[in-house]
């Protein structure tokens, strides 16, 4: 299984994120805290086969968003994003 | 132009399996009656969740195959080797069963028939599913926007929606289907017989000056190769929407 | 998470309730799943180094050739991923962390393993000592593949496998415990599969 195959579009996070946000976040614009580029969340790279879900900037790979389900709790970090437009 | 997607938070709901259609030996369409289904946009997907008696759960995403105009919700699933969810959906699920699902999901990879720019759809294998929703929606809405579908499959027997695509292509409403098979084609085959490459996209696709909207769906390596080729051919990256399926759906 | 029980669905697990080698909540798998939080790094061995930093003196570093010249051994271990799969009898080739820490002057209580791609994970020093941890460069008789952490990964089989950092490039000696990548997002600081320490507070 090659590494390129493991990443999917940010769209793949939409289901999990739909339990947090009432808007459709895949069209939300996200500003990368690393390179500053602004992209639709659906265009960035998601890694969903991991202990948590990770969204990375499609330009510089900086981690934009992490979602971890710990039993009944859901923790989300947007620390790597400068901002997100909802 | 972004449409406000105000719908509240999604939650898991149950659909009744009302029909099963075997598209190919490994691919099945599941038609569902979902009470209070809010409707969807062509290109969106649903998350499906299976729970075993001991509480073990597995969850996967499947693109919606049906048009927003259709009465019933349909998903099309390819059984993958060692796929614990796909093998259940294609091999075990029966009419009368219930399926737990959440959706519709995803406003990024959607197409509406009101759009006026030429449309390029590029599908690799089961990547055809969300694009079929777009094609069915286009037909149901009576749209005539010039549309080209480039569809790569392994063999003739693996071409999903084959007969329906042939029928739709005969409708003379500006819809054209170009196919390529990557394994031995049948006698009399007039389509391409190789993997999608730059020469094929250049011959088949719209010119960059036509400023088409492009949707590419399939396994990740396929999608990335096609999308980057379209950019090299002069298409603006912002006009190319991708849906990567990852290595497998399971 | 509760859900509607799907008629006839069993998943691909094996009956493992009788198996004393399987920690609670885990299922045996026969393949070797690949989980990743980011793109696979591809550091060529010509550029690869391993470093132990934070000791009394300058960092101690090895090039790939120097690392491979160290005494190494075969390790047979059961491994347990926090996402619930367990794989029995995996076979690795690696250098014991004891060998890497030998002769380094320090008063550390913990280590922070760091990897290409900015991944980190934290462990108590005693959990990477006394034959409990390795830097593994081979799996099943072959060089460790990039998607499984090659050229080299940390191997700490007695803890959940997120602690066995892929693409490891060094250990930072610490005088306190500091959360690594997954730990900082709510995973357990220690991660004992036999006490099901998956998340903080477990």
C-alpha cells in the first residue's frame, strides 16, 4: 500500500465533523497556520486511518485539524489553522 | 457561489433496504427507503455503520448513486478483497434488512444542474458512483450543458451502469461517454485500451479556454494523476474537484 | 457508541475471548494494517541519522552505517494497536535501546521519541530500558518498509503501538513526562494495553 493511497480529501472528514458543526464544513475556508494558504477544507488532505483523524494542508502538510474520539468524548483541535470561516 | 447549508447536526438514522441490484459480479446497488430523508445534492455521500451483536462497529463512507430527484436513496458498493463492510453489503445484506446511515454529507464535491459551464467527469472504477448521481440529476433536470464522461474500468464486465450510460449517451442532449478499459477489451471495442494519461485527457477533455468544471473520482493515485494532468493542460486548480477513495473502502 | 445491530454482521475478527495473549477490547488480525497521521516520509539511509539528545554532553548520533554496525537481535512480539487490532508473533530485527543509551550520562526519567514528519511520543525511561524496547530496521526478515516506519521505527511492544514511533530519528532525554502528538490530543500518557489505557483518564 503506497503512501499516496492513504490520504483522502478533507471531504472524508465531513461525516465526523457534521456531529460538531451544523454547517457543512467541507466548503469552509481554512487558513493554514504554517504557510498561510487559504483552501476549502474539502480540498485539504485527510488521514482517516489513524488513532484519530488528521487534516493537513494540501500545500505544506502542516496539521490543520485533529479529531480524536475517546470513548464518548470527542476532542478536536484547530490549533494548526490560523482561522476557519464557517 | 456557496449555498448556505443550514441543516442542523446530522445523526444516525435507519433506512429500509427495498431493492438490491447486482451491477457486476462484485458491485451491487442498494436502494433504501429512509424516513424523513432531507434530500441530497448530486455528489454527496453517506456514512454507513454496521454493529455486531457484541458491540463491534465498522463504519465506511459510500457515495450516493441516485439523483436528488429519485424517490429512493441508492448507494453503489464494490466488494473489496478482505473488505469487512463491503463484503457484508454486497454478499449478506437482504431486502427487508435495515441499514444505519448518516447523511447527506459533503458540500465540496457536488454539482447542480443550474450550472452552465461545460462539465468534465473522470471516473476510475467505483469512482463512477458520485458522478452517476450527477449524470442522473442532469438528465432528470432536463439540463443540456455539454458534458463529457471519461470512464476507466478494468474489463467490460466491470463497467458499472453500462447499459444506462449507453442509453443516456444516445439522448442527444449534449452528453458524451468515452470509455477506456485497462484489461483485454471485447471484440469490436472502439474505446481506449490503456490507463488514463495526458494524451487521452488532452484528446477527450475540454480545452482550458472552455473553462469547464471538472470532477475526478476514484482511487487516490488515479485521482491525483488525473488532477495534476488537468492542471498541466492549463485548467485552473480551483475548477477541478476531487474525491479520492483512498486505497480501499473496506 | 451504541448502534443498530446489523443482522448477520460479524466483522473480520477471530474468536479471541479464550486467548490470554489478547488484551481486553482487542481483535486479532492476520494482515498488518497501516495507520498514518500524515504522508510517509522517505528519508534515504544516506541522510538518516539517529540521535540521543539531552544528556550531559553533546548529542550522541549515529549514521545509518554506524547504527547498523551496532549489535542487533531478532525480536518476536505481539503488538496491540489502540484502534483495537492485535497481531501475534510479529518478527523484527533491531538494536536494543539499552545499546543506544549505554554510556550516556544523564538523569532522565522520561524520553520523548521524535520522528520525521514531526511525530512525537513520550515514554518513561524504564519502559525503554532493560530489554523492553528497540529501534527496529527489519520486519519479517526484510528491511522495514516505509509505510510501516522504515528505515527504522521504535518498537515498544508492551505498550499500545502508537508508542512505537514510525520513522524514528531520535530520543530526547527528559526530566519530566511531556505529552507527544497523540497524547496531546487526549490519548493516554502511558498506554498499557492490559489496563486498556487508551485515552487520558482511563
